[in-house]
C-alpha cells in the first residue's frame, strides 16, 4: 500500500515508518520543516512538504494514497493550555481525511479513543478529554465506507527516541526542583508501551484491523507513578516525594493536571485481534538502562 503519514518527523513515526517500509509498503511523510523533511528522508520515506493547516494539500495527499496514518497533533498548543483548540484543529484535519476517503474502503488510522471499547474506567478517565470527540469522528466515517481504525496510545511511550514525553518531563522537573515528585501516595498508574512495539502495532493495524476497530496499545497495563519517581530520584540522587495537591501546578507546571492521571489499560483484545506481542523492555527496565539521564 501507498501510505500517507502525518507527524512523520516525530517520535512515534520514527518507528511506524520503518515498520511499514520493511513490510513492503510505500510511505509518504508530511514534513513542515527542513529538519522534519531530513528526518523523514533518512527513514527512507518520500517527503511531502506542508502542514496541517493546508487542508487542500491534505485532501490531495489522502486521495493519492491507499491509506492515511494520522499521527500529528498540536502538542505545543496543548502544553500552552489550549487543549480544546488543539483538539478542534485535529477534528478539522480528521474530517478532511474522512470526507476524502469516504466510500473508498481505504484505511484511516488515527490516535485516540471513541467509545472506550467497553472499558468503563477509560471512559470515565477520558470523558472530559476534548480529543474524545475526534475519536467519535472515526466511528462516523467507518459507517461511510472508510476503514477507520483508532489506536489508543498509552500515556508513556518510551525508548531512546523519547525526548518530550511523560518521562523526560518528570526528569527535567526533578532536576529543576531537586525532588522527584508524584501526587498523593503515587499509587495511580500509567499504562506504557515501547516505541518499537507501538510501531509494530500500527503496521499490524494497517494490515489487519477491521473498520471501526478501537485498539489499545498498552504493553504494560499500569505502572505506579511512585515507582517511576523512585527510579528517577535514585538515578538523579534526589528524594522521591509526594507533592501536596495545592502545589502540583506550581511544581509541575502544565503537567500538574496530568500527574494524578490513573489510566490502567488492558490490551488483550488488541493482541488477539492482531497477533501483537510486545517484546521490548518495559518502562522501569528502560528507565534503568540510563539513556534518559544522559546528555544533560
């Protein structure tokens, strides 16, 4: 298949694109900068210059492809506190893709959650998340002749390629404050997946997932945040301590609203459907390897 990938210069795409190419697919990656274009080219993919604001360009790229893998999202706006605006812009992009592919049977893969797939805990945790409405769009397009597939990505996607995710944020905060912090007793859990395992899942989803599928890419159901903080604290030589609720925003900045997140995710259905078996290092083992603490 000829596959158009957005966010092609990003962390997740760095694993998705090689997986697709190694499986014999052609890949066209969207790049908005020279640096991103160089990264996409280095992976072996064809480069299409542009950005998510160019809806006509996105429609043309989708029409010229057999499938679209939409990985891009405005994380800068999210970090600045405008999650609603970032999600609204994402819905506009998904709608452009979906309307272009409607009636073709072509695949549209995206990131998110639509209905929770029967997981009440997930539905409750993400109920107020503006991105949920984006996920519902996939359900609508699945009924309009698009092989629409959602991939629920865990809060932590870890590997040597991770430079801006949850773990780097916690490490930078611990370095800046002298405390490796967590909320409450730190028993809240984050599901996790290694970048390479996630890349394999996207390739399998493209090749096997039926229309309307909602997949969960958790290699680990849930790792206690206190356990993560303790590894970080030991590695940096700072104490791992609970940060009082009234100080979370001051201590963690925008991340204060996420540190208490408790989202364990089970992925048995996804593994059975796709034959996906994670094989890479787990979150804590990856932290212990030390690469997250190098270079600063």
